[in-house]
C-alpha cells in the first residue's frame, strides 16, 4: 500500500494520466481509503483549472512593438530571397575597407604555417579565417588544427551529429561565423534545407536518430548550463545507447567550438565573403 | 474533426502558404494574430522589454524558418516553440536561477506537512464545493495568484506556461529547457504544489 507521501508525489502524474497501469491501480486504491489524499488531489485539480483560467495565454500587444516588428519584417522581406545577414552586425571581409578589428593572416613565409595551411586546403578546399587568425601564433594554429582533425575528421560520432553540435553551440553562444560554416557543412552532408530550417528555429534535430539527439542535448546543456546540468541527462544519453567514450567526444566537440566562438567573437573575425549567403 | 476545426485548419494552411511566399500582408496578419501568445511565452522567461525583442527577432527568423513548418502542431504552438527556444538563450546571459531540486517531487511547503512515516501530520482540509470559477470571482485571490505565479522559479514558471497554457509538446519543452522528461514532470508538479498551498492558505486566512 502506498503511503500518503508517495501518493502526494504522484498526484500530478495521476491527474495528467502519466502513470503506468500498476501505479494507477495503487493510487486509486489509496484514494478510496484516504480522504486526506483525496482532498489533496481535488485541491490540486482545482488549482490546475484555476491556473488555466487565470494565467493569460496571450499578452496584450503594445502598439510600439507592432510598429517595430512590422518595419523589421518589411525591411527583411524587401531584401529579396533569403539573402543578407539577419541582424547585420557580423563583420564580412570586403575590399571596401570596412575592416574588422583583427586581421586574419593572408601572407606568410613561415614553413610550419604553410605546411598546416596545405593540410587544411586538402581537407576544406581553402583556409578559413578561423585558422588564418590562429596563424599569428603557429603553436596555437597547430593545436587548433590538430583538434579539428581528431574531433571533426576522425572519431566515432557521425559527422552530422558533430556539425549539429558545432551549429547549436555556436548559435547559443551567438557566434554567427561558426553558425554560417556549420550550417553549410550540414547541407554538404545532405541535410534537407527544410530540416535545417526547423533545426535552426526550434533546435529540433529531425535529421538525427535518438542516440545522436540525446548526445546533442547533452552537449548543448554542457555549454549553456554547466553548473546546473541535471544528472539524468547523462543517464538518458547512456540509456539511448551512447558509450562514455561517445559522451566524451560530444562534450569535446562542444568544448572545441565554444572556445572557437569566444576567440572569433572577441576578435571580431570576419566571415569570408563567399560564406555570407549562409547567414 | 468538426466543420469549424476543418475550416480553421484550411485557413491556417492558406496563411502558411502566403507566409512561405513572403507575402507582407500575410506577415502583418500573423503578427497581429499570434504575437500575444508569443509575448506571453517569452514573458514567462524574460522581462517585458527583452521579451518584445525576442518576439520581434522570432518574426524575422520565421521568414526563413517557415519552410520547415510541417503542420504537426498548430502554427501558434510552433511559433511559441521558436520564441521559447530563443528566449531560453537570452535567459542564460542575464541571470542564473537556483535550481529546482529534481530529486524531491514534493515542494517544501507540502513536504513539511508529513511525519517521518510518510503520513499526513497536517492534512489538507477539503476544498469543498467551491469551483474554480467561484474562487476566481475573488479579486484579491486573483492578484495573489498572479503574484505567486510571477514569483515561481524560472524553470517552473516556463514549464507551466509552455505545457499547460500554450500546450506545447513535452519533447519540445524538454529540449528547449534542457530537462529530461522526468524532471519536466517534477517541475510541473512542484509549481502546482506551490500554487496549491498558496490558494489553500488564502482560503483559510483570506490573506495573500
């Protein structure tokens, strides 16, 4: 027989029909015998109804908000087919001299840097400004590139998952440079444009399986809420089939991109002009 | 499906089609129709000014995102999901809340009313036949409820708003708030208990 304390703990699940058949029978039996718990459950149900009626599902729409939003929408709609940055505050390098604060390295005679640039070109087709910026310090360039190689071009997790982690962590951190690059990677990896739109808007990873989705949620929370990560997120990830080594790799990708995000944003590193359409 | 619902669904499909074609008048119509729910959702997590910013940004983002809308939920619910997803990121930057202790399903206000054996030490009196409507006819109680709703911990308030008021899917709420489904249930239960004890106290003393 359940104790009153246990019935009180299950009361919302009872009211919402979230109990298993066995639990439901036990609660029903207890409620038949115990008027105190019946009072609690009735009161809780009334509370729920009161909340539903009292808490406004719609707030009043201020006129000023309406005007601002209408002009923001009109401005964006008149820009033509989804081109141009949505918030207009990211640096894009251009010949017109609108220089960002910190310049990616364009010319160098450092053999070590040149060798790494060659490797990057083989993998990515060109040398992104991310690496050109690190190149001011060859040791750091070497470290950054070797982490990208081992995490993004090797390892056990799928490239889709890893680029999804890079995208969402960068979006949460507000790094438009990384978002543009990894959105493009996801497209290259065959993610449907409409699935990508959904992902960017609602963060629902429709293109990932359950284990990858759990790893993505874990990595996302590790980035935005490291002090308050509910322990059962890790347990759920394991239950979805992820090994601890996979968990570590997902966290590693998060860690890599959150550090790239900080570097790129603080130095206001420019997005390559050819990437601007990805914004 | 009733005829009314079918008609509403067709109307919504038509609106979505116009939004996809980047029809400015469709956006104008949608902003007037849905911003109220989006603002209420954002305000459960943010101060009013930031909430307005987030809803405005959401509308601009919808221009690109609408292609991904599949109609699995109502358009309004989908818009609230995008709003909440963006609001949650603002939240992280502005403050950090004290975490709900997910291990205990009972709110401290109720927990202390049990003895060590798990039986009621201070049982809850019957709520009688007073219906929700009757209770809500009391202006002082309404004010008190608003005050306590505002004072709920961040997570509990946004869970109530998203799940109970905006009827968002549990999976969506979990993803946005970074909760497991078990912790979502705990948050919801804890929030209801807090407001339950508030209403109970009010009925006994007439004071907030």
